[in-house]
């Protein structure tokens, strides 16, 4: 019976092994093929697809939890809509997407289930994640060659520099994907450095247009900088869509496809 007792746990070992594992992995994350900023639905699908293809993929999220705006279906109702064929992405991950009888092409999902599976699938594909990590600036060399991002711990950033002054650190990558939703943070930083036009933010809601426009306009907006998800609408000033998530997933997939071509040297930036 005594043999079935677990080995005595030492506090110092708990601390030591957390620290060891974290810093061992962190060392690998300083240089990636692609950094995806924002762990909402578009960023998670993009991370999943790129990691599946063997690219060193790092997802940065300022919050503690991944998932962005996909945990709820809007107005705190935990049902959300998806347009076909985006449901195929979730169904391939085991998430039921219920057809809506009187609304052709629409599916209903449980957002917590869908979000949990998107997160798990990104991890299972091999994507690495740093949460509580806020992108605050970019690495730009020469005339403006984007070579990564500058990050800080979110809690230090939230306290404000006059309360806690902690210098940020830099993480390098060949490509950066802006998946920060409404804020389009990466493109906004390019604008602050005089390298991109003003980010107008989303236009008013018009779901029939916005869903298609987000997917179509998922693109490389600046050499080595791609934009996906709601950030596309923010950069273009195109309409918002509310709790309709199909284009977020399809845009994440398209962004991964474009990044794959870029990383394989199949095209140069064409402006
Ligand atoms: O907002 P979010 O879910 O973006 P998305 O993937 O999907 C949008 C939908 O959720 C919804 C919608 C359309 O149906 O209207 O809003 O385009 O996820 C964006 C993530 O980026 C994080 C933020 O916390 C969120 O989880 N983020 C924002 N700024 C930063 C950041 C930053 N500076 N550094 C790191 N993460």
C-alpha cells in the first residue's frame, strides 16, 4: 500500500521545474519564422495552419486567456454564427456546427467549445504561445525592414511607465501577422513610424459585405507584415460584422497560405 503513495512534493522543485521549462522554451522563441500578434479566432487558425506545415510559429497574446472575442456570441449569449464553408475548419477539429434551417449557409456553434478547440489545435500543431505579452513596438531596420516585434509583460505595461518602468525586449521573425482585431496594433505601429497610412478603424455594421471583404482583403500590407481577421476591416475601414465568425476563420487560413508562399520565397512583396 505504501508503494502507492506519491513521492513527497517539494515546493522548490515545483518552482525550479516551472522556471527551467519556461526559460528552456523561451530561448527557442527569440527567433521564429512567423510571429502572430493576437490569439483570437483568426490568429489561432493562422497559427495552427503554419505550425502544421512546420514553420516555427509564435503566437503572442496580451491577455492571460487566448481566444479573443470568440468566447461569447455577443451580448453575453453563448451561441455564435458562422458562414459556410468556415464550419469545415471547426468540424475538422471536432466542433459541431449546427445548420440553420431557414437561413441557408448559416451554422450555429457554442463559442466556448469552438474557442477551446481552436486553442488546443494550435498547440497540437506545434505553435508556441506567449500570453500576458503585449506588442508595444516593432523591429525596423534600414529604411523600414520589418524584422520582428518589441514586447513587454502586459501587467507591467498596464501599470504604466511612471509606476513601473520595465524595458521591453525584442523577438525576431521573418514575418509578422497582425491578428489584433479592432485595434490593428501592428499596422498602427507602422503608421506611427510613418510607414503606413492611418488606420481608420471599422466601418458601421454590414455583415453581408464585411464577411466577404475581410477574407478577400487578407493580405501583405507592408513587406513582411500580413493582416488577418477583424484587423483587416480596421485597416481598410470596411464594415464590422458583429458575432459572425466565419470570415475570422477563413481569413486566418488565407493569411497562413499567403505567409507560406512568402516564406518559401514564392513571391516578393508586390505592394
Ligand atoms: O479581437 P479578436 O478576437 O480578433 P479576430 O481574430 O476576431 C474578431 C472577433 O473575435 C470579433 C468580431 C468578428 O466576428 O467582431 O471581435 O480578428 O482577437 C484579437 C486578440 O489580439 C489581442 C487581444 O487581446 C485579442 O485576444 N491583442 C490586441 N492587441 C495586442 C494583442 C497587443 N498589442 N499585443 C498582443 N496581443
